[in-house]
């Protein structure tokens, strides 16, 4: 989504990310999760599950924003998202200065 202007606190806002988990054998292939995903992370698979349906699969691994919409809309509780672990920036170690007294 493109904004026509940038928010004033864009440098302070951290976009959440998540990991989508699909329980393939529980899915009945209704496609609600694929249809309502705001980031289009999911598509219907060409493979069949145990029940004979096409379950969804994740195509954009790092794009999930952990909105949990797929989890809320799934009638079979076959999909859920979990928050991705935060990537902490490496702490900078102070470099020794060249000023040594002898």
C-alpha cells in the first residue's frame, strides 16, 4: 500500500511480522484465508490433503504482518499466525582508541 504522504513518526513505527502455520489435514479448502489476506501471502495449493481438498500455502514468507485475520476467519481452525522473532540490531562494541600512554 502506498501512502500519498509519509507519517511524521515513520522512523518510530515498527511493522509487525509473523509466521503463518497451516494444519493441512484440517483444511477443507474454502479459500477464505486466501481471499481476505491483506498482504496476499497465501495461495491455494495444487496438492491435495488427506480429505481431498486443496489447502492454502504460503508464497510470500516474510510479508505476513501478523494481523491474525486468517486465523479469525477460518471455520476449521486450520491456520494461525505467530509473531516472528524480533531481529535485534547488533550492539556495537566500542573500538579501542589509538591513544595509548606508555
